C-alpha cells in the first residue's frame, strides 16, 4: 500500500455508509413490504441485531491482522497462494458483475421516474465513466468525498422525512401483533442483505491506518443506516398502504413528490434524484476500486489503476447483457443478485477469514 494513500477507520466507515445508502434507498420499501406486508415497518429493527452480529464476527476475525493487509492478502495467507488467489478472483468476478448490476439499476431507476425519454445506454456509460475516474484515484480521495457529502445527504434525508411525516396514517400500519413476527423477520431479509455488503470493503482494509486500541462505540454507522431504512419504510407504508407500496415502482419517491416544506408545496424530485446519483456514484466507484485492488493483489502489479478500466469495461458489458428490458431486470434485482450477495457476505467471506484465523496466519 502506498504511504500517501492512507485513511482512517472512520473515513472507511463513512465510505461504507454512503455507499450502502444507494442499495438501501433503491430496494426500500418495496422489497421489505413484499416479504413482510403491513408489519414490514418494524423489519428494519429486526435487521439490526443480525447486521450487528455479522459486523462483530468480521471485526473479530480481522482485528489481529497486521496493518496493510486487505481481504485478498488475508485469503492468500490463510488458504495458501493458490486457493487464496482462486477465492480472491472469484470475489473479483462477482463484484465485476455486481458493478454492472449497480450501473444498470441506477439507469433503470432514472428512466422509470424522471427521464422516461432517456436511453439506458447513455445513463450506464455516463455513470461508469464518472466512476472510473474516481476508482482510478486514491482511496483516501473517494473516502474524503464521502465525508464531505455525508452531512449534506443526512440533512436532506432528514428534511424530506420530517416533511413526509404528516401524511402517515396509522390505519396503514396497524394492527401489528406478536403473530406477525414471521412477517417482520421476512421483511428484514433485504435490509440485512444491504448491511451485509460492508464485508466487501474489507478488501480496502490494507489502506487503513491502525488506530490506538481503546473502547469503541457500538457500530454507530449501522444504527444510522437502519434508522433510515426504518423511517423510509414507515413513512411510505404509512402513506400509501401495503398494496400501493408493493405495486408502485420507487414508492418512496412518489410519496415525497408533493410534500410540503414550511407549509408550501415544493417539488423535491431534483433533490432526491441528486441523492440517488451521488450514492450510486460512490458505491459504484468503490466497487470498481475493490475489483482493481483484488487483481492488483493477485497479480502483484504495483499500480491498482491499471485494472480499473478493464474491470469497468466488463462491468459495462454485464450492465448491457444482464437483461433485455426493465421487466426482465426485475428477476435479477429481486432474486438472483440478493441470493448471491448473501452467499458471499454471510458465508464465503467469513469462511475465508475463519480459515486463516484457525491456522493462525494472522
């Protein structure tokens, strides 16, 4: 790792938080309501302990690893040079495809809401082109960009949520009883799925400057992300009801289109679209950066930027080939990608770290 490209644990945490806002805003509330129905407004709270447990497991498996080692390095140490590289390459291939999925989902969302006369290729190419520039740069630059944007994003989200609150109807949320516990847990699955994606950022762990050990706070970024998930689901479900929340694409966007700010009806589409674009950009840039980092580690090439363009080109190909149209894309978004994502984040990555831990390689 270059001596000039260093970041603190807090900076990496902020990068993770802003990145995961992208899929969290994209899937909610539709994914949770589809699985949990009326009770899904409580599902975010059920996802919190599962997300905290996974985060605690990953931190326990990596806390004693030497500074400068990313997940790819630890896999090679733990599994050996051949098996470790195979695992790292498998992750890189999946994340390359996932990057294409993110670019395509960002394009489809813009087309379905505010730019119906646009074209999918233009949005995909534009998103990838901008993300390539960021991914080819320093890790700390992308992290600092996320640091600058985070308070702005949080302020906008807070104003939007407060303004949407008066439209919430208790009749759309209640009654919910103990008999709905299965529905609540089902609705928590997609929310947990998003939080689990923080495991991918372990590939950038080698750039983090090790801080002085001490008492740590209880994962505040996770709690904040869960709170946003809870509020978005609560306000959308409380405003539209179960049926409309499931059938209406980008339901939360529809809720806030005509909200009142200080008693005046304001059009906030542009602000919300800006949040979408910013978080999509940060997340896609981070994924392209992670893919390049894996190939850099596996091959031993010194410059990570060498792999950004080829990785982005493959992600672009995946974005174009993944589906014929928006309807065909739904099966990838609703089923295939979430299942593969959970397989990597909850099973394969913890397993890779556990093997190295058991073998006392770090």
